[in-house]
């Protein structure tokens, strides 16, 4: 159990048979009446967001999430197959379960698979990945690092905005949290 006074961004709680992650919270102490905590909660399974108010000190069950490091081994039809690196057990997930981060997923990549009551609720990619540029407009002599950006397609099919001097075949580092170009890979 966790008190509403202990809510922080990222805390997971169980409500109505689902797992909810605290996105925003605000402790309010009105001049008249008792204090309360106004929260914005995101459902870990569906992604829906709700606003909910709790009395100060109210306790709710805290969700126990299990995080395991797994490797993406291959794609079987529409299913993505992940292997536990310790027990060698396989888990099959749909692209919907992985979410929009599937665009950076390549074979051999290690990810954290988060589950609750044996149900996979999230797949956490590394903060940055190195991918090869497979398609982009050619660079022209005179393009500089501060000039501008152009779209580039990487080996997984994702589109990223890159500087004008990047060309096909180069390996670039991409931030998976905000889809931004971080630099060339050394």
C-alpha cells in the first residue's frame, strides 16, 4: 500500500483492476477543509489518461512490476519474439504491445520487458540506439553542421530528421525518447 502523500511522477498503483502510472500530481491544501492530492494517471495497458483526486493520506495498492532484460531475437509473422537472457524462455508480443517504439527495434537488441501479474504492459528500449541510414537525399558540398535538417530513413524503417551532411550508409545515434538525432556513431 502507498499513501497519496507519497505519490511521485512514475509511481505505479493498482486501481479498478488495472495498473496506472502517476503522470502529474499536486498536493493541495485549501484554506478551508482538508488537504487532497490531484493527480493525472495514465493506464499502463491502454494508454488512456484520467484525472483523479485522492484525500491526503488515502492509501491505495502499489502495483508490483517485474522488469526483465530480454533480447529481441526475431519476428514470427506479426509477433515479435523476445528471449529472456537468463532462463532462455521466449515471450511473444504484438507490435501493439510494444507501441510506437517498435520502429527502433532491431534483431539482437536488448530491452527491458515490464510485466504485471504475468501480463506484459511495457517494453523499455535503451535511451539511444545506433542505426544505419538506408535512404536520404544526397548531401551537397557546402552543407554545414549548423545548416538545417532533412528526413532520413534508417534500417528499421523509422524516419528521423538529420543534418544535411548525413549520407546513406552512415551509422547515426538516435534518442528513442524524442526521436531526435544525437550524432554520428564512432
